[in-house]
């Protein structure tokens, strides 16, 4: 371990540094570090001139406690990524401390592992509450990192796998959204005048083609609704404006085609009803004529018998 140039070098300097940590909230919540701080303060008062090894021991104690206190502060402020970074630095310092004082290193490690697990619990809880997939993925990865720091490898692997699964789901959703937007824009360009009834009537003469375009527009509306649901599910607000703009154009096209298709169906219905009415009239007329002829025939036969 290399002692930094601005690190304390005398027993008095170390004593002041250790004493400045007295009463820290982190050392009160994690009593292991309160015990380490008490040990360091007592130990430094027992020595006079520090040897090189003693100076390195005191420096590793100080840096371990300072890194832990920083990790605790970031954790309390909800800065979990920074908290884990400081906790990882404390873990490195503990490994250095272990070379000089294994007992204090083990005690510090116990307290640090508890902090790692508290961070993991906090990030996990936030991950369950957020409705934004990218943020949820980040929190799950931080949860995995915190569990890893606390030597809980099974939990770390579980949350990393959960983050990867959600990332794959998010990537698939983004791909579908992009594809839907591209297909919708292509459809709009292929039916540029279809956003008004006049445009539909002027540009699509074949009634069958109008029905086909109506079905295409209906499919486009359905696909865009699915894309909007995916945006809401994954919290992709940045993609919402583009999809909403395209959806508005598609709905105008769909409505125009619906009106024209309905008008065509109504016209066909009127024509078919008229033809059916004429046919029914002819059938009833033929039936009446047939009945009358049968009656006349019976009457004539009766007269002949008389």
C-alpha cells in the first residue's frame, strides 16, 4: 500500500482524523465501524513515533473508515451507484488492512457486508416501484452489484439474470416500435390523399380497393395501439411523440376510409334492397296470377259437371 502525500504521518495527525469521525451516523448505525473507530483512536494514543508499518496500518484503518462513511452518506441520499463505488473502495482498503490487522479487517468487513445488503434491499424496492424499464434495469444491475459486494453470489446472479431478461424484452419492444413506425410512415406515403373523404374518392376509384385500403388502415391503427401500449409499459416517453404523431395521421386515413366504405356499403344495400323489392313484387304478382288461374280452372270443371 502506498501512503498518499497528503495522508497523516504522525500519531497526533492520525488521532485528530480518527477523532473527527467520532459520532458519525454511519458508525452509530453500523456498530462494527464504531468499534473499529474506537480501536483506532485508542491504538494511536498508545504509540509514539510511528514506524512505517504502523503508519500503513493506521492509514488503512483511516481510509477504510472514510470510504465506508462516504458509502453510507451516498446510500442515505439515494445515490446508490456512488454508494457502491465507495463501498468497493472500502472493500479494497479492508484487504490492505488485513495485512496489518486481520481482526479489525474482519470486523470492518462484517459492517460493510451489512451495508451492501441494505443497498441491495433499497435498489430492489425501487426497481419494483418504477415504471420505466431502462431505470428498472439500472436498479436491478445495482442490486446485483451490491449483492456481489456483500458476497451473496446467488442473489447477484439472480438479479443480473432478471436485468438481462428485462433488457431483452425492452430491446424487442423497441424493435417492434421502430418497425411499426416505419410501416405506418410507408403506408401514409402510399396513400397520401387518403386523410380526407374527398381524397379517398378522388384517388381510389375501385370500390374493392377502398375496402382493401380500409383493412390496411385498420391493421395500422391496431399496430400503433400496440406500440403505444409498449411505450407505456416500458416508460419510453421519448418515443411517444413520434408514435402519437404518426397515429394521428393514420386515424385520419382510417376514418376517411371508414366513411367512404360505409357509404359504399349503404349504397349497395339500397340497390340490393330495390332489386329485392322488384323481385318480390314480381314473385307475388306471379303467385296471384297462378292462384287465380287455378280458381278459374276449378270453377270451369264444376260447371261442366253440372
